[in-house]
């Protein structure tokens, strides 16, 4: 047994429904792609995806903020991958974080609405992810039945 203080070996058993893991994999793939887009795309996705005008005073600052947002999102995606690959017993925690993230996005959107010509993907996606994250959070908290029992 090796000693690893940063990623210690623990009882990594996960007892929730397997579909919650599959949902977290999908969510993590999307989180990773979204964060890399914000971090690496020339406009951070601000105009090309969200439709935000960048040919205004402060346009470069908008792009910089999207890049920094992508960096923060990449940290979260990294934690999601860590949970999926090493600490599956934390799947419910990551799904609870996803619920909180969506709720806070809705709050931020109501406090500081985005003014664009057409709604960016996150506008409706937030509601969908919130509903699915709540569903799979519930499933992740239920003990899976052993095979062959009801």
C-alpha cells in the first residue's frame, strides 16, 4: 500500500443508483468542454456562443472575464473527474454541487440579467440541468438493491 497524502486510499464504495454516475459523467464531459471553450476560444465564447457584443468599450474585458470563468469551471470539472475516477462515494456531493451551481446561476441571472439578441444555451440549459441534477441526486442517495432482490 502506497502513502499518498493528497489522494489517500479510502473506502470508495458507491451505493447509489448507477444512472447517477452516468449522469455525472455526461455533466463532467459538458463541464470540461464548456470550461475549455471559455478558456481557449479567441472570444471565450462570449460572442460566438452567448451572442454578447464585443465591439463595445470594454469588449476585451468581457473576453478576459470569460477566460477566467473558464479557468474556474475547469477546476470544478477536475474535481468531478477526480470523484468519478477515484472517489465515487462523493457522487452525491458533486450532484449537490451541480444543483447549487444551477440555483446560483438562476439567482445571478435574475439579479444581473444578460442583454443579448437571443438567449444563449445556458439560459434554458440551466433549468434542464437543475431538474436532472435533482433527479439524479435523489437516485444517488438511494441504496441500490443487490442483484436478484427487490
